[in-house]
C-alpha cells in the first residue's frame, strides 16, 4: 500500500487536541504511559500504527471492587465523505460520555492511510496484514493492565471488526453488534474492489470499481491477501465472551449476512417466524430498530450496552423499544409487522404504590394468548433494582425503600416462544 503526500496529509492525530502517546507493537505488557487519556499509537512498522483513543481513564481508575471495572471498546463503521476529513476516525466517544464510562475507540488503520476508503473492516493492508490479530492481542493486554471487563461494540462493517477480534479474546469480554456484515465477499462489490485496490495494490492495482467480477473471484483475492474475510464458517465465540446480536428485520443484508452467521453458531432461524433467543453465550434480538441497514437509535444502543454491563446472568429479557413507523415496511420474511395499536390491546401493565408496597400486574386481553407466563422488572431512578422471573402469576409485590424520584415497571409476557414487553411509569403523587 503506497504512501503519497496526499494521503499523509489526510492523517493528523493532533487534530483531536489530546495527548498523542507512541508505543511499539512488541511491548510485552502496557506500562504506566497507558494510564492517561489520549491517542495511543501502537506502531507495527515505520509510519504504520493502530490508533486507540482512550477517553475518561479517570472513570476507570475510580471503579474498584466490589464494582467491576468496565471499559467500552468502539469499532467504527463506514466513514462518509472520507476525502474531506483528516484521519484517524473514532467511534463511541459520545456514547461513552452519555453513559459516563471510559472508552477505548479503535481507529481502522487502513482507512487512516487512504483517502479512497471509508470502509476497511479492520482486516489490514499490505503494511499491516494482521491488523485484527494485533488489535485482539493488545485488547487482552489492556484488559489485564486495567483489570477491566471489555465491552466491544460496533455496527455493519464496524460490527465485522468487533466480531473478528473475538476469537483472539482470552479475557472476560462482552460484545454488542447490530446489523453486522459477516462476509466481506458478500458486501457491495465496488466497495470490496476499492478495498483490495487501495489496501493491497501490489496484486490488485489493475482492478476498477466498474469491473464485472464474481463473488468467488473476490473471495479468492481476499484469501490470496491472507484476509480473514468470512465469519460465516468455522467461526466460534470463546467461552469468555458474551455476544448480543441485534438484527433489524428490514435489513436488506439479513439473508446474506445475519442468517448464515447465526446458523453457523447453532442459532436456528425460522425466516417465517423470527424469535429472540439464546444459544450458549450468544443472545439474539430481532426488531425494527432502524431503517433497513441503518444503525439503531442511540437510546437502543445505550440500553443494550447497559444490559451487557449490568446483567449478571443469562437473562434474555432485554427491553428495548422498536422504532415506530407510520410507513408500511416489506419484511424479508412472511412475518407480519405488529402494529402499535394492536400491541396496546393485547395486554396492559398496571402498578399501584401504597405504604412502600408496589403491586405490579399484567392484564391480558381474552383469547389472545395460549399459555402465557409473566415477568417484571422494577426500575428505580432509571436503574433496574429487582426482577420477578417468569411464572404463571400475573402480579407481584415489590418493596420500595427510600424516596425515589422515578419508579418504572417493565412487564413481560412470554407465550409460545414469543415475548412482548411494555414499560410504565408509577404514579408517585399519592405517596
């Protein structure tokens, strides 16, 4: 991959107005220089580095037992208007700020080196062909250095980057991906051609984005460059990893990316009846979270991250709200989209607070459910504090202590393998 003055000018680590700290890839363990915010550049060869942006290190150092230390790790997706912006590019800084958590945002070094690329999947280039492995090894080192559980997250091609790192993880890790691409060869041809042409020019410089080229030939070229391009075969999740997979049902890439990836991991998909579920350490949730392949709203991403961070067990009760839309959407399956009005009529959640006793109930409409079971979450000032697991009882009693400003109840109905949920605010005026 050639360096020109033009491409070099498009890289400026100092534009972020934070400290820039250089490291060498062969350092055995991180030293104290990692205990500060800034852009940490891990140099592999002269002029070629993986950039990691550490933000809110102070929040990491403040967390100590019995509170588990958590470090978010953000993987960036498509960089739009790449030619107009200076690299490096980072994702997850705003998310971490809103969640008040430390974050390590990982720049894609191939995007940083070429103004022609907005997508590179973290799979490397001629100067750094083992980028994914380098990132995985260093994330393990930093997890041990900070004594922290890592929470990786990213969507689309950034989701590919997060997933491709997982096989290298040996430390406790959680991961959130949404609408991830899982096979580079199945992505849009002109984007793959541009990647090969710019990242590996020695054998691909003759390629043109307008070339007619088969998916098989693209795959062969990726293999020739040593690229780990296909996560749909022989991909396994290490036992130390917990993966939450969000998939938009209207995503045009559902059949080519999500389905074969999940099937390989043992999660069986009935395209006529998409049902949330769990298989080993994989948790899958389907919904209408955004428009087609677009990312979910920030609230959904943040709620999902909180669930990964806070949930101590293997509960599949992740309560996130699908995106409301007044426009009919053709689903990639024969499943009909439930309207919000119809969902409102299926059941309702009620709660009554009296003398620190809160009675929560779920009332179902007649002849709607077959054999429903019910569960409840109690949320105090936005934080889940108590759970009533699924049972045939449609009501439960919670004890409320202190003087909370806000109380919410999330009610769940599980019936015939399908789960529905609804959350309400509790009236505190009577207290």
